[in-house]
């Protein structure tokens, strides 16, 4: 966010690279678990459970479960993943003053024109 955020705000760090890695790991883990159930084989299900758990840990680290603002383009999201950027978002229920919001909006509009 900006330097003008209040000190009482709870900020959450979101790491797009880690959230995408976590998503892929959890999906692959679920597919392996499903294959293990279909084949009635623990040889498929156990690696799936391990991948699902590891994906969950990566998701917590990456901020996967935070409610963040969307709306950025796919290109912007992929640039964030490629460059390993992090984003800061306020926690749910955080209130900001009207002045802070207006300042933040002005900064965003001016930054997009560059």
C-alpha cells in the first residue's frame, strides 16, 4: 500500500509466485489422490497427500488464503510471478480515512499514466 497507512491496520503479504506454486501443487496432489482412489492404490494416494500438504504450506506462506483485491491483468500477474514481487493488502475489516483513500486513488491513477 502507501506510506500513509495507519499503524493499526493489519497488513497481509501476498507472494504471487508462491500462490501459483501452491495452487499447482494442491491440484496435482488432488489428481494423484483421485487416481489412487480410482486405482485403489496407496502408491498414488500417499504422494498425493504429501503434495496436497506441501501445497497447503506453500499457500499459507504465499498468502493464498487472504482476501485480496483483484482486477489486475493476466500479464501483470505473470510479471509478478516472474519477478517474484510481493504485495501488501490490508486485512479484512480494516477501515481507512477518506483522506488516505483519496491519496491512494490519486497515486494509482498517476502511476497508470506513466
